[in-house]
């Protein structure tokens, strides 16, 4: 019979267990992004384990954008490595563009439409395939050129290059639209889907864990006879839902959801691991830049709840949710001289419920806005 465990033996076991990087990697998994960074200060094994976890995370891609608020679109692409908090240079876009749609499809980065430096609205599509060294042009959209739209990847495996839903936006006449297209990236064919309930551009959208697509905020832009321009900032929210149980070959339909607490255009949205849809920043009806954030709780009692505000008010920025956190970068902010591009980066710690400034500003001395972003 083995004797009782001695204090020395218990200490030896504890030392052995806490020296295992694999154990610390599991701890980091449960603590999320910020918690993993903190673990690297504990001990050597914790640092190794936390780094192993961080290396499994996708990076934040930022592509294209504007460095002068409508004055100059760029083609540069950067990736924020979440293990090192350093921006890495990636292959440049084939065409300069801003205010474009962007999403990750089959481990590749897809960029759709947007505005060129000279102001034209684009129909072109390009893709950086997994392991690819350059962006390659895809067949152009068969629908009209579009900017200020949102692309949501479609979960399917039958198409040759993948498919995305292209929602809303504005066309060459600067008027916002309510159109929704299913875009086949191999052919550029745009198949019309049920329209949004509201015209909207420069809004927040995401796919919920149950497959539904939710859209929030944005603006309605209207040009009358090419002379008078008006815009309306939206607080409305809508969701695209499947047909009722038992319906055969029925189309998905859009349904009104509870409105946000404030109208927001140029806002960004993402889905947290608990299923909440978060909308961040933007510009209100008076064009004031916002730092406030709110989360839509979905289920039987759909409602919005306030989240802590970002440290910096911003709109038209890069945004992504990863490992219990939200990372935001760049955008349009306020300065003593008025609106200006931002270069700062910050992160929301979903575990502790607070925002932290990150020591990794965008690699543009004057900041960047209207860029595309995706996790990859």
C-alpha cells in the first residue's frame, strides 16, 4: 500500500503540472486573447503555452482604404499578428479602392466593389487565395457597381470558388439601395435575393450563430435630379430568417428587429462567442462620431443592452471579434481641425468588460479609414 502523499511530493506534482506548456495553452484558451497576453508574464511555461495558443488565432487583415477622407484610396494590405501584435506587409490589392466589401472565403480574402481614387464605383472583384502571393482578379459583378455594401460569406461547398451575399450599398449615382445578391465568385453572376426592408449603405451586418443575417444602422442617401443630396442616418435593425417550419422551397424573408438606442452610420458589427451581435461606433444623425457600443441579445426576448464605450470615437474602421475580444483599428475620428483618419488600435476584453489601447497603431502615419477587414 502506498503511503500518504507528503507535502514535498505534492509540491513536486504541482511544480510538474504548472511547468507543462500544454496546460497553460488550455488556460489561455479559456481566458481569451487578453488573458493569454497576461499569462506570458507568469512564468516560462505559461509564456510558451500562451504563445502556442495565440499562434492558432487568425490575424486581422486590413486592405485598401482612404488616407485623406475621399482624397486618396490605397492598395496596401496589412495583417495584425495577434501573437506578436505586429503588422505584417501582405500582397497589395490589384486595384486601389476604398469603402469596399471584404470577407474571408475558404481561407482566402475576397474584395468586392468599392470606390476608386477618382471616385468611380467599381464592379471588380479580386481574391488572395490561401497561400497565394498576389491578389488575382475574379470575374466582375454582373450587377451594377457597388460601394458601401457588406459581404457575408455563404456556407456551401458546391460552387467552384465560393459564394457571398452582397447586401445594400450605393451605386454610381450615389443613391443607396436595398438590393441583396448571391454572388458566385467563380463567375461574378449576381442572383437577386429578397431585398432589405430599408435602403441602407455603410452599415453593420453579420451572420448569427443560427445562420440568420442581421443588419443594423447605416444611412439612406438620395440624390434628386442630380442636384440635391440628402441622407438619413438609421437606427433600424432587420434580420433575414428562414421560412416557417414545414414550408417547402420558400424564400428567406427580412423581419424588423428592435431598433438600436441611437442612429449609426459607418458603424461596424461582429458576433461574440455568446451569440450577441455587437454594433460599435459610427456617426449619429448630426454627423458626430460615436464611441458608444451596444449588443443585441437574440432569442425569445430580443433587446439591446449597452456595452462599455471605446476609448476613441470612430467610424468607418476595421473590426473583428476573436477569442472573447473585439479588435478595432483606424477609422474616421475627430481632431481639433475636424474629421480626420485614425491610426490607433484598441481591444475590448470580453472577460473583464473593458477597452484597452494596443501598442500597434496602423502602419500609416496619418491613419486610415474606409478600409476592408476580415479575420484570416
